C-alpha cells in the first residue's frame, strides 16, 4: 500500500486544481500524483465543502434538511480548522521573535 500524502500537501494540490489555470492531468503531473488520485481528492473535497451532493452512503436515510445542515456544519468545521491552523502558525512566528536566542 502506498504511503499516504500529508493533509497539507493534499490541500495545496486541491487548491491549485480548483484555480483552473491548468488541466487536472497537468496539475497531477506537476505534483507527481496520478490523475485518478487527484480526481478522487477533488471529489472528496467537493463533498466535504458542500459543493457536491452527498452520495447515497453519506445520507444514511436522513431528511434533506438534515443532510443540508450536516453539509453546512462540515463546511463550517473545515473553515474553523483552517482559521485555527493560521492562528497556530502566526503564534509560532511571533513567538520565534520574542523568545531569547
């Protein structure tokens, strides 16, 4: 089984692919991954961000309102995680300047 790519790498690749400046095949080649792998990452990211309808396995028999709410909560959770990561990095950057060397 191949070694999984780091989450940050995946986010970066997805961001570049979503810009649409290059084809999916070109982006995959540039980052050294297969096109099918990138397609799968994009599909998962779209579903997590609420850009794509959930699959039948994601619905679990819930109502449309519940699935819409779940998509919105997942989107909000992802946004908060990204904001948290930015704050974590900023703290580390400023702490580096304050700590004695």
